[in-house]
C-alpha cells in the first residue's frame, strides 16, 4: 500500500501525462472541500478556484455541484489526445482553466481556493508572492507533503520525493508561514488540510 492511499483515501483518479504515461492523482473531492468550507461559513462556496487544476477533474466536480469553477495550471496535460480525458477538454477550450503560473495570475477571486501540492513547487523566495494571490479569497485549502509525511512514508517503504525539487518543510513551518503572510490558519486533522483565511477578510 502507498502512503497516499492512507493520507488521501477519498479521491484518486487516473490521468495521462504528456509522454502518455499513466498515473494516479490523489486529492480531496470538492464535496469534502465544500464540507470543510461549510464548517466555517455555514454555507457552501459559490465559487471555487483550483490552483494547479491539472486535467480539470475538480473543476468538473465543482460544476456538477453548481459551484462556479475556474483554475490554472502551469502545465498542459494531453486531455484532447486520450479518450479517457476528453471529457475535460472543454474546460481548456472555454478558458475556465488557463495555462498559467499562479505567480503570473491576478489576485484570485473565489470563495474557496484549493492548492493540491502546488505550494511545494514554490521556493522560499516565490512562496510569499504565491500566497499573496489568495488575499481576496474567503478560504484557501492546501494539501501537500510535509517533512512529517516524507518520514512516515519512508517508514513504510514509500519514497515520496522524486526528481523535481520541492519545498518540503515541517507542518509547523507551514502554519507559521501562512500566519507570517497574513492568514489565520487551522490544520484539519480529518482531511490533513491547511485551512487558511486571509486576516483582512472580515466575512468569516
Ligand atoms: C497534484 S496536482 C493537483 C491536481 C488537482 N488540483 C487535484 O487536486 O486533483 C498539482 C498541479 O500543480 C501544478 N503547478 C505546479 N506549479 C504551478 C504553478 N506555479 N502555477 C500553477 N500550477 C502549478 C502542477 O503542474 C500540477 O498539475
């Protein structure tokens, strides 16, 4: 069993990368993200932004729930090429998902923004800029590997770190960093998510 099967039991879906290789994406489904949002705001989000939307699975889920959904990804996945992913092509054609880095995106406008792994693609100098893009959302939910995950996975023989450099820091470092950059933050131990709220946003 892989570490992610334990950490993210709620959503895994297959996708193909640019070279045609098949992989499994682990994430949290939008209904669960909306449930977390609901626990703070007493209502579902009306709009959702997926930062690092990949093929668009979460955009599709949000739309199916009647939530306005937009997203970006720095990389274009070959959704037109493989029948299993053609359902997602419309999100790229319509511009709902833009191929763009969060660092080049105007401040995000959405009730709920989501970063699955995306913040670990930053480094310590670009992370503040990335976080500043979420100052107008009501809530940012982030999930990603921390130092604790790397150690726990290694204990079960699963190596989470591969070729690309990633920003891997202890859980507490992330909490301190969200706070330092203007967010109130909770760590949700049920879903293993950082729940960050821009401090200036008084609607909570
Ligand atoms: C783990 S996937 C998340 C997929 C999807 N959001 C989900 O939860 O199922 C993370 C994505 O972040 C994207 N990414 C990395 N750096 C980024 C950046 N600077 N701006 C936008 N997206 C980025 C990667 O290309 C990758 O597709």
